[in-house]
C-alpha cells in the first residue's frame, strides 16, 4: 500500500550555513541542538558542490536531501531514504520558484531577511505536518501574496509586519479624530 509522500524538513540557510528559515515536520531531531547539528552536517556536505543551475541530490544519515543554491541562499528539502526523489525535487522547485517570485527575482540573503514573513508563509503553504500541499511556485506565491494583502484578517492570522501596520493605521485614525 502506497503511503502519502512526506517531507522531514525544509531548510533555507545562508552562505555560512546559518538559519534563515527552517521548518521541521519529523521527530527525527528532537532538540534544537540536534537540528542545528543536522543543518551543519548538511551544509558541510553540500557546500563544495555547484547546485546553482539545477537541483542536486545527496544522502545523509539515511535521509535523501535535494538542494539548490541561489546567490548566498541554500535551499534544502529532506525526505526519508524510501521517499521518491522526484517528489522531493518538485517540492524544492516549488519553494524556490515561490521565493523567486515573492522576492521579485532578487533571491539573496538581505532581501530574504527583509521578507522573512513571506518565506515562512511559503513554507506553510507548501507542507503541513510533513504532507505536501502544493508544489506550483506561482500558486504558492499567489496564496502568500493574498495573505499579506488581507489587512482585514484577524490579528492572530496576520504577520508581525501586517499587525504593526494595522496598529499604526488604527492609532493614526484615533489621533486624527
């Protein structure tokens, strides 16, 4: 019986292997220190490769890792050793394409940090609890854009930057009255 494909984690690291945006869906790494050690291992193993034009694949600790680099950002998607590499590569491509669209083709660390809320929303649109929801980069970017445009959303569903903008707007209105 075929099981639904699952993702163990999606990582976005900088050119030094430091976290930009990460999301873990598996319990394989129970502590933050084990997650950081895994990220360091994956970065060390892949940093000398040239995965700039297309995705590369590697194995580490009985995990399949598909990865791609852009400027000073390193994109990784991890699945179990029994997972289909093409599905992992499709998830990676969807993540990469969505980030490229949201950052207006300026895929670099500074721009990613300035738009971290959008990247984190991307991760939520792509995978939920390890289950792949969407792999089309333009659909993902569209959903994320519509979330960020929705100022009428309840405060609990807004990003920090949206919540601050909404609070400023309400404060300005009350001061003008």
